[in-house]
C-alpha cells in the first residue's frame, strides 16, 4: 500500500503522513471488525485486488471473501491507494482521478479533514460516525454523530438504539454552528456546509496542512477533537461536546449516579454492584449496575406483604420518564402507591406532587447541595430489599460510632489518627487504580501477572536470555503473539517503574520494537513487546541452518538499524543512548524489517549527553562472533 505525495509520484510517507496513515489504518481495521467480528482472530488473511476489481480480504486457506469494497466496477484494472489525507481509495489504473470506492464514504469513529458528514441524495449514502464498543474494541458502540434528517442544517449526537439525540450543534449560520462558537475562530480548522442538488454535508479543512488532528466520537458518547503536540508527543484535547460527560444519554447505564465533579463520573447506587467490571475498566459503563439482592416482591411474587422498603438518595437530578400519580397527596401515600406495584423502582415527592419510575433508572445526576438542604436537587427514594436496607443502616450506625469514638480519643491520638488516615488513603488509591490510569494516553496496557502466566503457558516457551532478563513467547486473545521479558534485578518502586515504562512507551519508530504493555505486581517486573517472527539478526548471521540473507536484505537491515539509532539519539523527546547494540538486540519482523530491542533499559540521558558513566556498559562477557 502506498501513500500518495502531493506530487505525481508514489513514495514512502513522511512522519506527518505516517501519523495520518496510522489513523486511517485504525479506521480500516475498525471497519473490518464491524463487518465481521471474528476476522482478525486468524492470521491466514490476504489483502488483494480481486478478479472483479474490488479490494478484498480473503481467507488464504479457503479463498473465500471475508470483506469486500463491493464497488460497481466495470473492469478489473484497479489500484488501491492510501492518500496523504488518510483516505483509502480504489481507482482505475488508467485514470487515478476516477474514484471507484473510498473509505471516507464508510467512516467508523473518526471524522477526517476533507471527509464529509452527510448524505448523497441520489444514492442514499449516509456518512456518519459511530463510537467504538470500548477503549480497545472497534466493534459498533452505542453512540452516533451525524447530520440532522429533519431538514435543519445542524449536527447531532445520540444513542445508536434511539432516534432521540441528546446534543445538537445548532443551525449553520453561514460560518459555524450556532451552539459551537469554537468553530468561529478558525485557529485549527475551517468549517464548510454544503447543500446542493444531490448532496448535503458538513466538512472541514485544516488551517495548517501539516497539523494532525483527531475528530472522534468517544466510547463515552462525547464528540472530541484532539491535536497532536510535537513537543509532548501526545494528543491534546481542544474540544468536547456535549461539554458535560453526564449530559450523554445513559452514559453510566442503569442504577448509577453520574457526577461531573469527579474524575470517575459513574458510581453504582446504594444496594447495587457493577454488572461487568471488565467493561468498566475498558471505559464502557453502559451496562450499569445490578441489584445485590432481589426484591422481595419478585422473589415471593407478592406485593401484599412485601418487606421491600425505600432508601433516600438526596441532592440528585431525577431520572427521565417519570409517571405522575395524581391520587397520592402525601409522601406516605406516594410511597405506598409505589410499594403496591412491583415494577415501581423509585419515587419522589416534591411541590405537592408524586412521581414514580418503573423498571430501570437512567440518567440520575449528582448535584451540589447547600449544607443540609436540598435546594439544588431532589430526593429520590430508591426501592431496595429489606436485607440491603438493613445493611446500609448498619453501615451508617458503624460510621456514627466510629466518628464518636474518634472524637473521644482525638486528644490522645490525633497524630496516630492522621497517620492511619494517610496510610488508608494511599492503600485506597493503589487498590482503586484502573488500567487506563497506569500510563495515560500512551496506549500501553497494564497486564496482570496471572494473565501473562496464562499467555506464556507458565513461561515455558523461552525465546532467549538478554542482559536484562529472560524472554518468553506468549499468545493473548488466542491470536496475537507477544514476547514477554521477565526483568531480573529490577528493584525500582512501582511509581518509578511506571514512569520509566511510560517514557519507553512514548518512544515509537518503525525501526524500534513496540512496547505493548507491562506488569508491576509486588516485586515482579515484566515488559510485553510485539513478537518478531524472524527472531534476531544473530540467528541469520551465525547459525548454520538459518536463512542466508542476500546483499540487499543486509543493506536494508543496516539502514533500518541506523535510522532507529538516529531516532533514539537525536529525534525523540528524551534522548536514549542504547549502550548495548549487537545482533541479538536487532530483531526482524515477518518482512525482515529490523527493529532495535532493549533500548531504554538504562537510565535516560538528557539532550546534553553530560551524564558520566562510571561502569562498563553492555553485556558482561560478550564478544561478538563477527
């Protein structure tokens, strides 16, 4: 696949186009997964131009078509090309300006510059973007971002399963959308709305052509715009709509409370527990929470003598779709009316009116109340089983007793109490940390040791031993091969180790082995890298039964290693001196592309290279065979 330059030739993409191409690769991969969820679980796949001229993915063993562009092509003289804009196009070989199919017509969660959001009135093609299922699964998620179909020239965001949007951009005024004044400044992008005979769409172009942006609908249901920062080598968020995460419909799922004022917006209501902790770790919280104990009216199938009761939840914004009960004129009458109906899950009584809710409770929002009053919100009375009510009351009593005891001994043990609170808080922070808090936006996964133990089959398939520890082959998700390095003599604290892994993970280059993840549990320190099927260079140079490398391959390997070292020494944010370059640390992928390994294991050096090294660097006792 080639990336087309601005000129007339096809060439290797620059750093700018590489990032744009990686964004498009993410788009194509996501699109394929949405067409057939299981296709990337196997490695026997082939991307090719089929006999009918379409771009297809084939099962190598059966030659059956897994995915196709399905374009209406009259002859099979076609070419697939990845443009510098990130658009993957299928064109006629004799006339590359004639586009037969393009990925911009089938976006997933990312809206590219010069792409279109809208529809073709002649073909009925509706271009819109849809969120991922979670932070690592590109399958279809729960939210969509598209052009309004009602006739108003505006964009909206809404649930995929519902026709009711929760955010509108406001009408187009000729320069920007009324409710998105950020568009008026033209600092990053210029907006354009087109409504002509056969097409109606919104598009945008970048003010600076070399600036890289990501315009996505997130798994949380927000539309976000990121700009790539060369200085920090990371994405910077510049725009998000709706501005408040809790404005997204059912963002936390049923029986939850959303709070805009805390980092983790979603929390289960009292008497409920997370339905799928794994999904929550991957930022998909739409599954919400489930009851700890079944209601008595359900288990005993009776509302006449039910033991269910209500637990007050103060200072909240009430759920939608309330049913008004005119006959209930007091708080007790409202409670009894709800109690007599087993499907009634909560009620509220305010301003002389009774409101009840049936089945799942959605979109409950935590509000900030003034002191002990409920001036900024309402009180929701949540239906719970008698067991859960008793448990909550016991917890409340224990808290009261604990506070009273603390006050009584405050004069004697204030210092000890403060020390215990500090220890408790530190332990709570450590135990409550989730995967994505580990290393921010670097995309590095924090693995559990049990997962790596299972992936490597108890560390049985040893690939080799380096200067920093042994390396084992593993398999995750039954399809992706990895190399797991078990570090020896790593005595850093957890915080220091995570910081160093974050620095290494930020260093990415085509000639450097990619760091996939890490494990930091107790004294265990492991690093997870992408697996190189052609092993290391020394295998091909010095083993008798190895594949002989021709002159061209050796020359390309030498150039690749030089490029990788040049990047480490001069181009990355924190310059890294390798100190241990040798054939064993030069790995080869399936195409014999060289990738340098074991970089960053030593301390990072500053750009002035002024650190004095007082010990011999490299592998002790190593003498290169060459």
